């Protein structure tokens, strides 16, 4: 039976003996909290008590209270090791006060040297009850017997527990996982912000220790160092002031501790104190032998020296109450170490020990942005407790936050073989990025007018997300699923086995891909945030949909609302500014990105006519937080800042973001980039007619392919999305019906905005669309989801533009197109103006019938041959134009449309399509892009079929002669059905509308390029 079990019945927490004083209240509380903790939990316990409030006594009493067999005490230094070993052997005050019985005292071994022999170590363990050592020597001892059984301890104490995350300490603790581990410290936080891996079970506030007389008053004596030009002069001034304070000390027992950071600095200080003061000081540092240090400490206790110059010694854990005057030549920069150091001089168990003094340069102490040298903070016993409490509260709040999580899903096995070990993930070890996609949650109509608190659950935060069903995961497995109903947070770790791209054989050579997803719902503003390590729109949509309850819908937050994140910033600086061209695709850049320390200054006042606001990232002073912040926002409803952090702090950040986004008053505040148009939020389509529809630019960059699926879900056609034609079928305020077609197949889709952006297949559609994944393809609903996040762009006749719920007004000048631009052409009788081009069958029939009538394309080719050196015929999917003419200094694109009736008229519908083609072709008014496209098209279709005159080499020479990469192109609309003379009243009205449409087309071309517009009419 161990000595601690024998003495268990003899301990008396409330005893008092000859000194009339039992344990401090905090010591009793710490013992009780520890016993309560281990009665229900196995995880390590963390106890925080200020320096000098009796941590060692707590360790001794707990050894009995926990009925320990073998106790290990891990300490940070040789001095502390010696003190703790001595107190375990002879706890005089505990015996004198009747708390322990002197007949039941442990045998204590102090590990001073490395022990590597198994037999020697087992002998030490058998002969002793308590082992005390520092990590560097304890890590050398054998951890197990030859048979593999652990040579362990059932109780492990860690003194100064903030060291426990250091590798040497961590290794030691990991060696005894089954022991009751109690970590004690005055400062449960680290400068590197790593967590102490233990549950905070008790914290004794520094302020209360001061009020209870266990922590002395601390006076700061500043030295005026501004006029001192050298470090030596500053050190001399501090030394002289230290001597002055020492001579006026309240007790002859009081001693000096001098702090610096290096041995060389300590040697210099010893000379300075010897030459400029009458003080007698010794020097100690960690490289000296135990015997030498012990002699110096003895001299200090006996009064033979006035103080000690220390380098990384006597700073933490060491009990020497006579140290009441601190001369700090090089201050610590962290609160934790400063508190440890100040704790050395704040002990009150000495004569006149209620006041301690710190002497340092006037502006030296600036700890974690708090300036302790300010005039209103001379009494540090008032300031330090508040700083300490703020840190402790942060730890407590983190613990409360993570305690609120429940494990809702048992982790599924990822491997089929036995070698896999069960993972155990702690939520406070996860570090998601400060990056999220935000969705506005829209309640069903019957709840829309209720306050958020009154609305029934719109989001089910406890749902188990099915991560399959997207192109991003094939066979995902949820390895971790925790939910906090208190904070509306869900955490997922999703894993999947994936074969490396470079390996073809089907076997177990696979990579494990782990992804982190954190979901947070802010009820007050009805915003759902998704933080995902996979940052693809498809996965965000897939996750968001599953959290919605019946009849609840979600929608992206448009930029005019999301930009509220930056509202009210002072002294804002933008570091990354994106601007989206107002055109669909143009000869100049479709997206302009400006980088720099003050990128906003590169945004010109005239840019608002050519660009709308895209993403932006910058910083400024945030009055609502009282500090500098960084933030980024995007048109895809994403918000981010730099770095990563604990889930708790990511959630707090998102909570603040939602507060700003949900506050309409933010729109009244100044904000960066306010001159750039971010559009206005609308819930319906304009009453202006839509004359052109185009894909989002991302489809041209990614070259996404789709399959047209027939009624039984079989592929009927495959095509790039950007090569598919979009045709307007019907337009109302509430819906736009459109057709997506390729060749002879088409899908009919209805596009609506209210209450959210929706794309759905029309009832009468004959085909649906699926995203191509090689030879495989997704469900047809995936295409619709993709369209909801990257909706089709609508262009109205007045050149306004609409992308989803964002309407952009055309800001340019819209002058009426000049009459001489619309040429009334006399079409020859041998041209069939109702036939844009002949098919192979048409050519065969014409040859049989000996018919020499030309199509419009053939006629335009002949006209072009007469004027140009090279004529390129490019009619087809992804065409530049139907016909392209090249000669030195001039390029012309011809876009043709056949006449829809027997005679010319003013049919607006005939103009819509060809005007849209003209506007889109401005993309190719770029020397390099045009040449590449010409060569690519020639290779794909055989150049002898494309080239009607000249050669590819001639085209290259002509294009390279243009000095500017943006080349002027005459874009010609060929429409023999457009009547310009002898118009009826009805035709005249239609013609004026057509002129307006063509004026918009011309304005657009001029706005985004150097292109001009002409029209061949009748």
C-alpha cells in the first residue's frame, strides 16, 4: 500500500495547528475542483493560481487525496526542482497546521542526471513515492519494461504548465496517458498562442489574490531614457535608481533581482553596477552548475550580497519572498512571462512584503499592445489583474464554446483492412480559414413578417449532410460530425480515398483526402455561412440546401448588401480591387485586377463607365470594433480575411460580418470604392426588352462542357456551354423563358428572381442539360444549380445589364446612330436573301436544277474578295463572324441574317440575334487572340474550306503590322430584311426601335473597343 493511501485518512483540509492558519481558500477550492473533475472525467486538469498562492501545497495534498501510488512532478528549472522536492519531503507548514500527519510522508527522489539503465530506474521507482525532475533528464529514463509494459505513474503534476506544449514536455506527458495529469500555472496562456491541452477546472483571479493579501502592491518606477543615446547610459540610469530604491527599502531583508536576456548583457551589467553603484550583486544563469548556483543563493539568503543578476533563472516557480525590488533592463514582451516574473517579487510572506517595486526605462513595458508605462498605470497591482482576468476569461469562453458540441454521427470506417486506428479529433484543434460563402435564408411567406426570434426553425443545424451527389466527391465518408445547438455551429470532417492522377491500376495505392466544413447560422440576420476547405460553388450549394427546413429557401447575398462589410471604415486602404467589364466579352480585359498598397488610387473616376465593382480586399479602422481590420468580399457572396483560427473565433468573426450585412443603416455610411457601380438589387426583370443573352464569362474561361439529355436521360449531344446558343422565348416582369440549343437539340429553361434566383426546366422542354465529366455526366439538376450561382447575363435594349438580382444601369452616352451607317443596299436578283447559307443538300439540289442563285454568305464572300487580300469563311459554332476580310490596316467582320419574309420589312426580331452576334464578336478585336482563333479554326475545319482567298501566312503578316494589340475592326450587320425606305407608319415605328437598338450596339462597341458598326440593309 502506498504512503499516500496510508495517509489519506489523516489529511484535514480545514485543520489549523500551532500557527493558527490552515489552507488558503484557493488551495481548498483547487483540491476540491480537482477531485470533482477526476470523479467524472479522465482528461488532464488545469489549475491556475497566481504566483505565491500555494501551488506546491496543492500538489502535495492532491497526492494523498487522489490516493496516488507513484507521483511524478515535472518542473521547468533546477532551482524549482530542488524546492519542490524539499517541500514534498518536509511539508513543514502543512504538518504544523494539522493538515498532514508527519508519520505518513513520502520518499522523494530528485532526478539530477540522466538515467538510462532499466534496472537503476526500477530500483529508484521501487524505493521512492515521488519523482521530481525537469524534462531534459526525465525524457532519458526508460518508459517501459523489456516486456513492453509501461513503467508509469498514476499521478503526474506539471508545474508551470504553460510549458506543456513544448515538444520535450509533450513527449513526457504522452508517455503516461493513463495517469491523472494535473497541470498548474499562474498563466494558462502562451505567447505562441498554442493551447494548454487540459481542461480548465479552477482559476483563482489575480485580483482576488491581491484583495486577500496574497499578492502585493507593485509600484512602477520609470526612468527617463529619452535623452539617453546609448544602452549603456540607460543601464547606468536604471542601476543608480535601483540603488536609491534599495537604500530606502522597508525591510533590510528585501533583495534585488536584475533581469536581462543574455549572458554577455549580464556580464556588462555586473560591471556597471560595480562601477556606478555601491550594490553588491552576483550573477546566475542556467549554464552554471547546481553547486555554484546553490552557493550564490545561499549568499543571497544570508545577506552577503544585495541581489542577483539573472538570465532565464528565478523567473518562474522559484520561491524567494525576499526579492522585492526588480531592475528590468530588458523587459519581456508577453503577458505570461511578465506575470511570472512580477510574481517573484509580489509574495507577501515576508516582513513589510506588501509593496514591491519595478524599475525600468519609461517606455519599455508594452505588453501585447498594452502600455504599462502610462501615467495612469503606475500601480500595476490594479492593471495586471485586469489583463490576467481577460486572458482567463478567453480560456473559459473557449471551453464553454467547445463544451457545447455534441457528436451526432459515429465516424464511418474509411479503410477495409484492420490497420486503421480510430481517429479522435478535438474541435479546438481545428483551424478553418477565415473564408466563407454567405447565404440569405428566406422564410416561407407565412413567417416572413415575424421577428427572427419568433420564426420556427428555418435551419436544422443538426442535419447529417450527405456529401455524395456532387462531382467533387465519389465515395465520401464522414469521419467527424459535431454540432453546437447553443451556438448554431456544425463541424464536419469528410474523408475520401482517391487514386493519384498519375496511377492507373485499381488497387489500394490511394491518397486519403480530408476536407473540413464548418457551418454557422446567424439567426438574428438569417444568414447561413459555410466555411469549406473545398471552395467550389457546387459544394456550397449542395451543403446549404440540406440545412433548409420545409419551404425555407436560400439565396446568395448580392454585392450591394455584402459591401456593407466595409461600410464606416476610416482611413481605408485597398490592396486588391477587381473590376468587371460592362461588356460580355471584349477586346480589352473582361476583368481588371489592381494590386498594390493603395490600389484604390488606381481606380479612375472614368472607370465607372467601363467597369462594375468586382471583388475587393483591404483594411481600415473599424469603429464598431475599435481596431484595424482586414476584409475581402466578392460578387459570388464570399467574405474572407487573412489566416485561420479556432472555430470559436471564426464564428465570432462571422457573427460580426452578419451584424453589418444585416444592418440597412450601413448603406448611409461612407465606404471604400463607392464610385464603382455595384449595381442595385431588384426582384424582377426590367420592362425594357431583352435583346441579348450571354453566358457568364467564367464559362468561356473554364470551357465547361454539357450533355443534352433526351427524355429517357440518354446523351443526345455534347457541347461546350459557351458554344451553345441562348434564345429568348418569352419575357415578363417575373420570368424569362429561354432556349439553350446546339444544332438540332435544345433545352427550354425558365429563369425567375423572386424570392430567389431559380433556373428550372420548362414543362415543354424536350431535353435537359448535364455537366460533362469526361465520358460521364452529372444529374441534370446540377446544371441548374450551377446557373443559380453564375446566372445568364441579360442585356436590355437601353444597354442596361442584369446578372441575377443585380441590375446595372448603362452609364455611357447613347446617341442615335448616324443614318449613313445604315446603308440601303441594292441586292442583286441572283441572291436569295431568304437563304443565309446553303447546306450540302441545298448545293446538291442547286447543281441538279442548274440553279446559280447565291446565298447571302456566298454573296458577301464575293464582295469581300473584291476588297480584301484574304477572306476567311468562319460560319459555325464559336465563330468569329460569318465572313472575315483582311487587308493592310483594315479588318472587317460580317454577321449575316436572312430576310424572314418575301419582301423587306422592319422585323425587330431579325435584328436581335445578329446585333447580339456583333456585340459578342468584339472579343476577337485583339491581334493575338484573333490570330490564334483563326489558326485553331483552320486546323479544325481544314484551311482550304475556310480560306476563300489568300493564306494564313498573309493573315499573320497583316495582323502583326498593327502596333496596338487592340485592333480597330469594322463590324458589319448584314440584314437584307431591314427596309430603310418607303416605310408604312407601322414600319416607321419599328424602324425607330431598331435604330435605338443599333444605337445601343454602336455605343457598346465604342465603349469597350475601337470597333465601328455598319449595317447592310435594303
